[in-house]
């Protein structure tokens, strides 16, 4: 198979390792929060500056001008800012700059806004300001030692370190590493291709006729979420019990999101080990969210695409996204006849031209495969064997 050789191009990729920081003594906790609070102070200062500048001159401050201003302010007015690593400050300004760029490119609805210190979540170190020794991360300036639970070894060269506080109040450390070509584990090429149709009834339907169901974690935990929210709303504002109830609900949401992400990773790894080329349809998720709301959010398809795309790159496989305007459901994959109407409640239909009976989703998946492989210029697509999702 010639095309498989053509797509087997190795590239350098980045991977992230996320570890939980052990619970520390009270003093450590306070100092870490203080660190984040100073970072949020700088962030909000920059936002205020941008807003004022925009009012006066109708444009935003460039990245280097903003960075130079911060350096001056650090020396003249706010010596406390020197506690933050200079590269972390640069990263804060870059984050704001990116936010404005996205806003001016119409990718974001609004420019970056103020964040209260309690909602400010993370601080990022680039190449300096920290030392890693085994499972201990030390922030050099503060001499703050953070021990984390190293569940697996870190491979590759560490590029950035991100310290993050989640809504429950636990701390996490994320190492972004660059992996070289030699360190990438290659999955064996199977020579199989498949198209997948995303649906509300079944999470994915493959062109081989296999249905993959979503665990619908939010749907199954909905009663618990409702109960906990009711509990929270009954508590008196500012009370300790309200704080406890808030933490409980945050913990439940974290659990839901972890379970969903776990499912996505397992499925992505399974698909990548089964197929060499995976074809999917681009979806207008914002429109779908408007129509079906929570159900679409629960499936979290865009997150899955991101994970699948990353896994494909990592193992040298190919992900093909086809145009969303392609009529995959309405077209018969046998003869290419396009029917005018196909309401959502029709699950099975018979083609008026060639009289083949179709399952709606399988037919769509086969069409996605056909369109996807045609963009690659492959004429001979071997049918893949039945896959079983454990
Ligand atoms: Zn037909």
C-alpha cells in the first residue's frame, strides 16, 4: 500500500504530563495563593491599561510596549511584582495579547476581561524560575518546595511548567514536553480506513456498522448535580456550610469531566490502533448546542476531535475532516442518488433508485469515508474488519 508510506511522516510533537500536588502545610498553601494573587494583580493591571488606552487612542497596546511598561512599573512602583518570575510575567502579557488578537480576528466574542483573584487559576513558567528534582518542583525565588504525585515518568525535554489551582482548591502541575522522533512510539500500520458519523443516538457509527456509545456521564449524574445545587442554594451566603456545599458540587463536576475525558482518550487510542486513516465530518457545534443544548455538551464532541487529532499525529496516523455541507445522510452510498428530505426521526430508509435498504448512520458513515478518501486520492480502499469496543 503506497499511500501508507506517504503519510508516515514523523514530526516533533509536544505532550503534557499532569500531576497532582500533594496537600501541603498551611504555610505553603498561603504562600502559593499569595503568588497567584500577585500574578492576577499584574494581569488585571494590564487589562485596565489596555482598556484605558483603547478609550483614548482606539487601538490596543502592542506586546513589547506592554512588557517594557511592566518592567518600569516593577522597578518604580510595585516592588512586590519582582516576586513573580520575569518569564511568567511575559507569559501573562502574551496571554492578553493573544486574547486581543483572537478578538480582532473575530474568533472571540469579547476581548480579555478582568478576573477576580479567586477566579485567577494558573501561572506558567517557561525555561527559568524552577527546579525539578525527582517528584519535587521548587519555585526558586520563593524557595517553595512542591511535592507532586508522579504517577508516570516524564519523557522528553520540559518546555513549560504550569501551576494550576482548580475549582475544588487542589493544585496541579503540568509539564509540557517536547518529544523527539526517536521517543515517539509508533503504532503498527493496519492498512484499514474507516469513516465515522457523529450522532445523538450513538456517539459514533463506523462505516463497518459498529456503534460506539457515549457513557453520557452528565446525564447519569444529573440527579446528583440537582441535589447538590439545591443544597447549595439553601445555605446562607458567606457561611462555612455554603463553602462546603460549593466544594462538593465542584468536586462532582470535576469527576464528571474526568470520566468523560478518560472515555475520549481510551476511544481515541483504540481507533488509532485499529485504523490508519479516520474520516470524520466537521460539525457546526454552536448551532447544534442551540438546538439540543445539554446533550451536545455532554457528548463534548469538539474535545474528542482535539484528542483524536493529537493521538493521530503522535502515532503517525491520518485524520481527515470533511466539509460540513456534504449531504452525507441524504445520499445513497450505493448509487449516489440524493433524496430531498431526510427528517431526523427516520432511522432506516430504502433508496428509491436502487432499492437498497439503509441504516441512516451507517450510510452516512460510508459516505463520509467515500468523500474523505476521495480527497486523499485513494481509489482502492480496503474494507476494514469489524471492530469491537471493549
Ligand atoms: Zn441507491
